[in-house]
C-alpha cells in the first residue's frame, strides 16, 4: 500500500460561488501535474482574481460551498 498523499483538484466557479471536483482523490504528484496542465503552469486560472480558478486540496478537505450549496444562488 502506498503512503502517497491523496489530493483532489477543484475548480472555483466564481459565477455561482461553488467548488467543483475536477478529479477523484489521486496522488499529490498527479494532482499537481493536472493543476499545472489546467493553469498553464500557474499562468491562467490559478488565482482568486481570475474568478474561475483551480486549486489542489487534500482529499479529505470538505468544502462549504460545494455540491448543492452555492454562494450566489
């Protein structure tokens, strides 16, 4: 069994105000690879100011604004 930390890549939907899981729990290295791909190595969709942006979280992190909970609806 691997000791790799599991993470989830999430997208913040700035229009609705909700986190959307982009991946299932995956090893941290793979999550960072996907984040780099989605953000063009952190140059696009990587910060709050981008409105919609990607972020990597530990897999067991529960987001308040996710699923049926949206900040702006």
